[in-house]
C-alpha cells in the first residue's frame, strides 16, 4: 500500500475523520496557535524589556536652558541620561514614568521633545510633535493647560527650552544670547 493511502486510512481509522477534515482541523489549530502565541512576548524580548526596566532611577537634576535640539538626546535611549519631556517650553523629568515614555512605551514619541501641540490636539501625528501652539482653539488650549497642571503636579521641572544659543564676544566680554519661550513662541533675551 502506498504511504499516502496508509496515512489516510490510519487517519480515518484512528480519528474517524476524512483526511480533508483532519487536515483542515490541523491547519486551524496551527493558525490558532500562531495567533495566540503572537499575543505573548517572546522569551528574548521579555529579557530585553526586563533589562530595560532595571535602569537606575536617579534624582532629577536641574538642566537650566536647553535647546530643542539638545532636548532630543533625553529621549530615554541613553539609560545614563534622564528622560525629559517639555510642555509649553517647560522641561520636566519624566524618568519615573519610563514605562510610558521610555523606548517601546506607548508615549515614547513625546520623549525628548516639547509635545505641547500633540497633547493639546490629543494627536500622535509626527507633525504635531512640536512646542508650536499657534492657531489652537480655546478648548485645545484648555486641554493643554490640563496636561500642564498634571505634569507640574507629578514631575519635577528641570529647565526650559530656549532657541539656539549663540556665543559672541563684545569688548572682551563673553555674551550669551538665547531666546526664551513666552507662551506660544520665543522672544530674544540677552545675558
Ligand atoms: C484610546 C485612547 C487612549 C487610552 C485608552 C489611553 C490610556 C491611558 C492610560 C490608561 C494612561 C495611564 C494613566 C495613569 O496611570 O496615570 C495614559 C496615560 C497617558 N496618556 Fe493616554 N490613552 C489614550 C489616548 C491618548 C492620547 C491621544 C494621548 C495624547 C496624544 C495620550 C497621552 C497620554 C499621556 C501623555 C499619558 C501619561 C501621563 C503621565 O505622564 O502621567 N493618551 N493613557
């Protein structure tokens, strides 16, 4: 007897199913297994996530004036740097909420940025990942205000965003020019 005939006969004998029904059930079981196992984290990923969570939480350190470009380095990708996020130009240390803002977290896209516009609009669009809040409606600004209150209450403010810093010399004096955030834009200041 050919192996295939032997196989189909055995399937029928031991399961009472026709070979078609048997293989259909087998395929469905395989698909179900794949779908269900896909809902769980693989062992290697689990170890990576666990290691990620083992980072040391440090006391917030005051940063002072920080440019938007400088802030980008504090997105949690370097475990030795604090995790920072800004609202309305004010920078907060959100390291304690690494599960939200750290790499792989649901709100990681806000880390290292002023996310005012995205928060006001409740948006995850990359174009809204900015501190520019021009043109927002009163209700959107109110949403943003609520976020700001939440952050003020929960996190330590560690600095503020300034425009690009330029260093120039005038009559042997070193002068640092920067721009300060004044609500919805930047204004020039000198020190
Ligand atoms: C389906 C929609 C959403 C659900 C179910 C959801 C759910 C949650 C939950 C359960 C938390 C944790 C709250 C806590 O423990 O304090 C949270 C936090 C947060 N959500 Fe959402 N969220 C949603 C949409 C959004 C959107 C659209 C935004 C903004 C664009 C957003 C921004 C945030 C932020 C920034 C936090 C962290 C706040 C903190 O640092 O304490 N969420 N969200």
